[in-house]
């Protein structure tokens, strides 16, 4: 039901300027979806909808252009929380240990982040080696990993 409702929300905002959650709720009800304002609010957050200024001085809901990068960040956290078993730093090198078979996914996710301090990465079956520019950036990256995995 949630997936169908969210697909309908995307369809509604694509075809019509919807300015408020109440308008969106009314449109959904007209299309046979019974929902609450709280549910619509969660849907808006999950779908990464934002309000954009129209040419008429009003606002309308649209899908955020950052949706893909936001989804990517969420997937990265999931990969790390589910797959990374440990990590350590040795000077400018960060070593990630993962569940068997997940190192390439973790490495690809990190590469996709386009971290300027990352010189390169190498992934095997259960180990990823990250070469950072300096010892300090390697240590800083480990601190960020620690926060992410909490």
C-alpha cells in the first residue's frame, strides 16, 4: 500500500502544482487513498520532496535533485553497518575488513563518494585498502567511519 501511495504522490506532483500537504491529501483521497497528514509527511520525507518556487510566485512540491545522492548516502551507511566488521589506520592507509564478498561493494561505495583526500582504493574479497593523502586525513576518515558505524 505504501509503495502504491508513494507512486501516486509522485504522479500527482508531476501533473499538478501541489502547494500544501492538505492539497496532497485531498488529491490522494480523490484517487481512493485514505491516509493521514502524518503519513503524508513521512512520505514527503522518504520521497525527498521539496518545495520549489513556481513562475507565479507560489510554491509546489518537486522531487529533490539531490535525491540520488541522498539515497546513495543511505545505501553507503547500510553497506557499512551491515558489511564492515572492523577498520584500522596505519599512517596514511585505512584498512577496512568486511564480511566475505562485500569488500568490492564497500570500496565502490567509497569511490562513489568522491573524497578529495582519497588517492585510491584497492578491494579484495573481505578487505579494502584506502590510500589517503596524509596521515591526518586517514585518521579523520577513521573517526568519520566510527561515527557512521555507531
